[in-house]
């Protein structure tokens, strides 16, 4: 029998504790508290001594972070951008440098 009270029922009935979120993200509990303090963690609330994060908010936060990461969003990958054509000014400067040499 656990000495912790049962988690409250939410919209979908699923909440994560700080320990569960830390395990999910492969980090320490202290890192979660630091992210919460810096407001870079998903929204959560404190109930008594525990901090609870709704699973839906955690998943939305993860999707938002993935969308902003070039490793997940290929539209942001700088290596996939088309090569820019040289401007006339730059082409002329290169030609002048070659003639001078």
C-alpha cells in the first residue's frame, strides 16, 4: 500500500509526477524543478507537496519542442535549403579579384 494519496482525476484522468516526468525525459527530478522554475517545463500545478503535470500538456509540450527542432522538422534543417545564387555585386567583386591577381 502506498503512502501517497491517489492522483486526482483530470480531463483524461492521467497525470505525471515529477519523478515520472524525469524518467520519461531521462533526466533528474531536480532538472524538472529547475525547468519549472525557469518556465520551460510543461504547465503543471502543485497539489500539497507534489507537482503534477497533465499528460496531455506534457505531450503538447513535447510536440511543440519537436516542431521547433531541426532534427525533427526537416523544414528547419539548414542543410536542406537550396543553394543561393550569387548576387551580381558579389559575382562582380569575385571577377575583379581574379583580374587583379
